[in-house]
């Protein structure tokens, strides 16, 4: 362990930064896997990501918004999620601007140029203080980088990769996705593009998503060590069906990919087909993971009206651009398809932004600044966007079952009627709407809702009586821990975490053979 260099005294726990050759190389799941492996060894561990860009977020118990990947990593570490674990969250609102969430609260909108022109550097002190606090209260902190550490055009303002590694003297393990190809060139090139000071922190490489006989890979790993002077600390095999919360990619459920057919056989004699409208700036689409975890429920993302024809349930998910999503639904012909479904009594569920577009009217002078826009009129709801964001962890009861969820929205809904309340929203006919994310993770409520959907859709589908979403998630986190324990050099990882950066790694100048 190291000592606290902040002048406030107290020992700091060990640490490690998991970087990647690219986005989606596997940093999030490797970080979670290391956390689960360590906590099973009795190590008090916490995850950390200085700056995250994601539309999938989560609300902590103290009402702070953080990336869902960090909440997942906290679950892997068996600790309560905290704003300390993700002090800066960027939520894209378009191609060039993002909402900046600092310590769990929104502080404004910035363009990418504005952020990298000074604001990012101003946040560096907050980021390092959060990391120090976690290291003072935990035996180890496993940090996740963002994108690639070799984004040399952004190095001056970097606070999430080599910037935080150098400030905290963290050893860095670089993860590469061999399934994409070019992993050796990626490892070498990533290292060679870094400055001498940053290269000194690169302690090893970890190959992710390997298929086949690992002995065939070993000569390449030895050559890589000869070229860089750094070891490979693990070769993780390709693992199917890891339904772990990621940052933004449309990917997997807890039982398999959302683009597969039925992953688990139905409990009864029928299946249920769910179509999720892939609206622009889609956020917290992880809500449908709990549906896909059910045996016999097929979930797919769609963007054409004809793809709704055979769906038993259509979900309009959350979005960071409600008015933009509404326009997209109209342009694609999906709005009219949703109206037809409602008229025919076929089920539709709107969540958060999806709930808002199903209403009568949206008054938005905050997110899009479009003013008053007519909604789809499927629910008796009027929405006004407030400057202050609602961040909450509500609990309640619906369909006779207890429900927990979380809320992240600027839109304030006024419910003017409906056949019955539905969480904070309402139901009219076969159309349901709520702001509550995560409600479908409540097992009893999810089963009751699916029975309602099956009845309205005329399906003989019966939800399995024993599906536990929490238990499935725990199984997957244990699988990640197993991958690290069985396929990584855990002795080497533990030395790095406990002892810090080894000395003597050679400098590789750009262009070296």
C-alpha cells in the first residue's frame, strides 16, 4: 500500500487502472471481474471511473446519477454504489454536446470542444480527491479507463486514462479484444504512442475474447514481450451470454443476445415477443434486460413499423432527446403503427422518455427548447420539462406486487386520467406508461405485468414462477470473477495492485520495430 500524498495523512489502498486499446475492448467487464475475484478473496474493493460518457445511468441511494457500468461494478465488489465511483458523467444530447453530471448532479451542457478546452482540467481536482477517498476507505480500487489511452490529441486534458494513472501512480493493464483482430499491433501501437512518463506505467496486457487453442497464441505473446518488455497477464476466453450492463452498445440480456431467438425454452406452451423501438439517444434500454431474462420472452430492437406487426408487446424506451425521438417515430412511420396498436388493444409500454412521447403534449424549453409539441395522445398525460432533474429511488406497489425503481428525468408529468394508475404514470386500455426505470427487475411485478400483456395479446404465455433477476445477475458476476481467477495471472495482478508500478520497463519510441 502507498501513503497519502494529499497532505491529509492516512494510508491509501492499492490500485490498478484497466485501460483498453479501443472502446468496447472489455474494460468494464474486466474491471467487474477483477472486483468480484478480489471480494471473494476477502479484499475490500471498490470500482472507479473518473469520467464516463454514457446514456445508461443509475441513481444511488443518496440520489446521485452515475454510469450503470459503475453500479454494476459496485455490485461485483459487493459495495453500495456511490458518486465517488464516477465523479464525472457525460450524457450526450447530440453529436457535439453533452450534459455534464458532476458528483451525481447535472451542472450544464457543454460542447466537446468546450469540455476539452478547459472544463475537463478544472474537474481534475475533484476526480483525484474522489479516488483518494476510495483508496483511504478500501483495500483496493480498480479503475476503468475510457476509450484508448493513446488518444494523443486529448492527452493534455486527459483525466480518465494516463492522466489519472500518472497522478495516482497507478499501474496500468491494457485490455485488447482479439476477436476484432489486430490485437498485437494494438498493444504495441498503444504503448509506443505514449510519452516516456506514461509508458513507465504500462505494466502488462490482457487479451480478451479469445477463441481456440491458447497454445497457438503463446508464441505471439512471447514476441510481444520481447518487443515491449511487458508481460501478458491473462488470456480470457470468449464467453457467451454475459448480460452485464455496459455503457451504450445494444448487446446482451442475462440469458443471451437480444438478437437471438428464444434463449431459454418457454415455461409453458407459448412465447412472448417484445419489440423495443430503437429511438435516437436511447437511454437506459437496460430496462428490457429483465424481460429478456424470462424463459420464453424474445426481445429485439426495431426501427421499422413492419417489425411491430408480430410483437406482443412494444416498448418505447428512455431517451435523452424526447422531442427528437417523437419526431423520429413520426418520420419512420412508427408513431402511426403505435396508434394502430393502441386502437386494436395491443400492448405498448413507455418508460421515461418513452412514457412522455405517449402523452398528449410536451412543453420543452430545457432539453430541445422546442416549446410545446403534440405527443402521440395514447395516454392522458401532459409533460413540462423542468430545469432541475428528478433523481430518485422510488418504491411502491403495482398489479398487487411490490416494485422498486429509479427515476432520471427533466420532464414532469401531469396525469389527467386513465383507466388506473401505473407506478407514477397510468394505464389506458393496453397502453402503460411510467418514469420508473428498473421496475421490471422486481420479479413479482414483472411476472404480473407479463401476465397482463399475454392476456391482452391473446397469448398462452405463462411466466416462469422462479426466475430471479437478482440471482441471474449474481451468477453472471460470478462468471466474470471465474474468468479472472481461471484465465488471468492473478499473482501478477495482485502484485500490481498491492505494490504499484514495477520499475524498469523499456521506453518504446514511436516507429520502433
